[in-house]
C-alpha cells in the first residue's frame, strides 16, 4: 500500500537518506538543502532545517557514517564540494554549519563517497579529468581537518573502486608503502568499448568474496571478487551474471543492507529489484513504475 512520506518543494535535484532511514536530506536547484526528520520509519517526515549551501544547484548529497556525527557532503553543479555538520544543544536550537570547503577548480568534482578504513574516515572524490583524490580525517572531532592521502569510489574495508568511461578498476591501500595499487579490473576483453554508467559494492556479511554490480550499455554485470590475492598480487574476479531489463541508460545502483537485493533505476523511469536464488541464478524480483503505475 502506498503512502506519502514527505512533502517536498519544487526544484528538487537529489535526495539522500541517512544510515538509519530516519532523516532525509534534499538538494534543490537554487543551491539550498533541507533536512526532513521522522521519529520512526513508519511515520511521516517533517522539515527540521533548510539553508543555502551555494549559488549553484545541488547535484548530490552524501551522509557521513553515523559514528562521526550528523553531517553531510554537498556536491554542487559547478563542482564545489563542502561539508556541513548539525550543531545545537537541543532540538529547538539546531542549525547546520559549514565545516570544510574542498578546493574547487577545473577539473570539477563529479562524485564523492565516504568509507571507514582501520577506524579512520576517508573521503574519495572523483574528478572530471579521470583523477581520484583520497582524503583522510585527522581528528574525528573536527570535520575541518582533512589530509590529502593520495592524488592519483565507494569503500569496502581497504578497497576503493573507480570507473571512468569504459574502465572499472579496484584499488587497494598498501600500508607498508602508503600508496594505492590497482588490484583488479572488472571488464572482459569483449567489454572494452562498453561505457560504465554506475557501480555499487554490496555489504559483505560473511561472504568469502566481494559482490560488485557494474551498470553499462550492455546491462548490469554482477561480479565476484576474491578476498585473497593471487601470485601476481591481483584479486581474482569472475563475472557471474548479466542482467537486462531497463529500456535505456541505467542511472543508479544500490544494495540493501544485507547485500542480497540490488535496486536499479534508469532513463525508463522504472526501479527494478534483483536477487539471486539458492543456485546462484540472478533474476528480476520486482518492478516499480516511478511514473505512476506498478
């Protein structure tokens, strides 16, 4: 049964749920951000804050992992990346303050993700020229203190992945030499000209391998990536499925918290849910029509 969760103003460009699903951050075309709160997931959301972030529209919002407080990263259309933290002694005096503005120049920041590695918070920013920058938070109590770790997108332990056009690579941090090394490339020979649109790394709850979804012009590829390096120091990778069903480009992929259900959405206005059966065969579990039907 459908029900309304929140009423949003006109001009919405992006939305982002926090980790427990009780807060919704909304970015607008005028450069403002609003945060909506709910006492529990079954009740409606009401707006608790709204403020101006930048003169340009908001392109993406990402919540910081909850162990580091209530804070968000805001990525604007012109590539400006800023961090905002909620402050206040009680619910009646809450406001959002700007903690950090990352260097904004040409090339632009296109995507940003957070990850926790060895108890340290890291921020990964992907740029329009194909570079990736990894920042590390120096003080868990001060979101203004970041250090550029490497200037060469989503974390899994000490792994980070990046994709640019037709290439999708996995990088691993080598503690001994304090550097990132490429350890896998998720592409077959026949896929070399297949453009990558989106990627998603599944949460790992007891699996002996990592599960990665890669969306391209051919569909959604499901990959198993081994946890132990081979003699050549590369991680073994196997493409186990290619899912098709969307009519047009796939825009976004996301896994549920268990890493068992994959959601995809694209230019056809449909949300598709995918699951694997006990025999490891992937199939379409459900289809949601965002344009009005089901």
